[in-house]
């Protein structure tokens, strides 16, 4: 135990002698996280706006009512509607400057009122996957509304249209008795419909499943665990490279010759590495928790999780270092492993933005596994039992890596 404590004390002094590297380990993730957060509109995320241009060749009361539906309630903040000529609309959609182009044909309003076949032309921007769908959904709702309106008030609407046609063709004043008859029919239909609407005949109660509750996650929030894991990977690579300094200084050869010396040596390094991961995670996590409004009750387990992830990644990087013949090749190879792990493991791009096949691979990468479980825990989508199972697997794998590293150093690396 005394030998282990000496190794821990020596390692701490050595690490404190290079304070600038801590600034690098903390600064890089903070800078990247800040840039991403500002660039994506902050913790709430940007509010996408649908750019819809309309060519209204009908210019009727019905077409104006259709366009006004895009300016009601929340849709007014989500959809920006501009009326343009046909040439301008085609040019804008071909250049990808708008989300969708809606063309209303001549005679559209008359066909709707008479319950006759008609069509709208909607051209969408293929570069946008979600925004044009909003326009499509609104139009689908409008089509359903017209269909059911004709099923309920169809006869009355056609009667009003006939009166308007007679007035436009003959100039004759509409018959008051006909108007009164239509009014009575509408009143009777309303009396039949009202009992089903007020109160509704069917009541729908939305009950949220607590196990499926999900915090609203902006892009910046989804990027947050990736930034933390990026810092962990950088620290793991930096710490693992120190084994070459120990080899060149002759420390490893002396430790191999001492009883339990190598075991105490590696255990001391692992303990100090865990302290470093714990300290840096304790610096990064509170800032992110505060900005993204994450409950600080999750802070202890999140810090432990990052420390566990860091230790396992450190041992992985150490194994890679020990398998290389020279310091230069070790640095090159760990870098070649580091950046692909960052990219596919969710540090550069959240899994939600990746193709499904790539995300599936990334979630099984060493850092991706830890990142995904951390994110799900922060989003209240994970139970402690599930995390405990993963932690046991990670600890088991880390013990295997530690045994392998000890054997490699003892039999080959220390003698090189």
C-alpha cells in the first residue's frame, strides 16, 4: 500500500508540473461547444421557418381562405407565405431558395364550392426533408375539411352557389324565400351536429407514459454529451502517451524487477487518471447543466459515468500505445483511432443526425456506448439498473485491458 501511495503521489506531482495541458483538455471542448451552441441558436435551438411561395391563378374567395389558413395560430410563426408570379416561383424553387411552391389553378374556388374534382400543384425543395412536409400536412387537413364540409352542408352550399350564378347571369335579385329556405336547412343541420360537438361525443385524454417521457432536446443539447466525450478521448490519448516517457527514463525496467512494482505503477497511474477525469468533468458538467437546464441532481452520477468512461478509454489507448514499436508510430496510430472514434461515436455529429446504419455502428463504439447511455440518462430515458449493467461490462473490460497492459509491459515493452 505504501508503494502504491508513493506512485500516486509521484504521478500527481508530475501531472501538476504540466498545467498547460489541462487548459488544452478543458479549453478545446469548451470552445467547440460554445461555437456549436451559438451557431444552432442556443439551448432552445433555432425555429425553422417554411418559405412558401404561391402562384394564385384563381384569385377567388376560396383561394384567399386557403392561403389565410397558413397564417393562423402557430403556423403564422412557422410559415412565411409570399405571392409571386409563375416564372418567379419556378425560378425560386429550382434554385432551392424556398421550401415549397404552391400553384392554385384557375377555377379552383368554383370547383371547391360545387364539390367538383380539382387539384393543387405543390413543388417541394428536395434539399429540405422536414419543412415541406409542414405545408403538405396543412393542405391535407384543408382537403379533409372541405370533404367533410360538403358531406354536412353540401346541399346548402350548392343552393347558395346556384343563387349566386342566377344573380351573375340574369342580374336578378335572389329570391327571399329561397334564401330563407337555405337558412332553415342550415339551422336544422347545425341542430343535428351540435349534440356531437358540444360537448364532444368522444373525449380523448392524453396520458403520458412516465417511462417514455422525453425532455425537449435541441441540437445544442444533443451535442453536449458529445463534447464531454470528446474531452474524455483527448485526455485518454494524452495520458496514455506518458508510458513512453516512463520507458525512456528507465522507470518501467526498474518496476518490472520489483515485487508488485509494475502492478502498483499501473494502478497508481489509473487512480491519478481517474482523479483527472473527475476534476475535468466536474468543471465541464456544471456549466452545461446550468445552460441546458438539466437538474443538478444528475451531476454526481454523470461525473462518475464520465470518469468510468475516461478510465476505460485510457486503458484502451494505453493498449494501443504498447502495441506500437516506436513513440512516433504510437502517436500516429492513436490519432488515427481517435478521430474516427470521435466522428462515428457522436462527438462531431449527434447520432440523431447520422444515417441509421452509421448511428447503429457508432452506438457500439467504445465512446459511443458511454455517450449514448449518458445522453439517455440526462433525457430521463434511462434507468439506473440499465446503467449499472453497462458499468459492470465496462469495468470487466477495463480489468482485462489492465491485465493485458501489465503482461505486455512485463514481457516486451519494458525491455525495448
